C-alpha cells in the first residue's frame, strides 16, 4: 500500500490510516512495519462465496492528510 501511494513507511505511520470494513469480520490488515496489505484471518471462500462463481472481497484503505 505504501508503495502504491508513493509514500515512505514513516509517512504512512505519521498520516494515520485505517481499513474500512463492511460487516463485522475484518479480513485484511495493514502491516505497520512493511506497509503490506495482509489477511487478518483465514478466509474461507466456500463459506463466503458458495453461491457465486467469482469470489471478490473488497477492501478500502483510508489515509489521512493531503495526498
């Protein structure tokens, strides 16, 4: 995420960031030391997407401050 936003890791921490999750389950997290988007827990595709052919989980990263 830091690389995609052209930010240094220190800048990412200073600006503040959060992941907007829909629902109660938090599937993703932002690793503070690397800036990588990682899975926060095991994702069970069969349970989440049993009725659809293409399984897509959306994640929104919100970075505070001016870009």
